[in-house]
C-alpha cells in the first residue's frame, strides 16, 4: 500500500486534500479572473487611473500575505498528515 516515509513535501495520507484544493483554487481563480477582466474592460476611462491605483495597492498588500498563507497551510497539512493513523492492513 502507501509508503510510510515522507520525502520532502510528499504526503502519505492527505495528498488528495492538497490536489483537490489546488484544483479548486485554480478553477476559482480562472473564473474570477475572467469575470474581473470582462468587467474591467467596461470601466469608464475617467475612473481607470483610480482603479489602477487601487489594484496596485491591493496587490502590494496581498502578495506577501498570500505567500505566508501558502507556507502555513502547507505546514498544517503536513502536520495533519503526520497525525493520520494508518488504515488497518496498511
């Protein structure tokens, strides 16, 4: 069955959580990006400069926060994976 040794970021029991969450995030991002891009093209030119400024500030603030969240979520998933008991017969 599954290997009991964890190499690097490999998960023994909860790989499906990582794979599923990555897929959901990717699909959600694609939909949100498509929707935002569509709406963004309809913005009047008179407010374009202000929106660009807000986008820049939001990106500047959120990028480091998202990196921290990714690091912490990976660590938590690795910790949880180490605590999951092997299924009988493994």
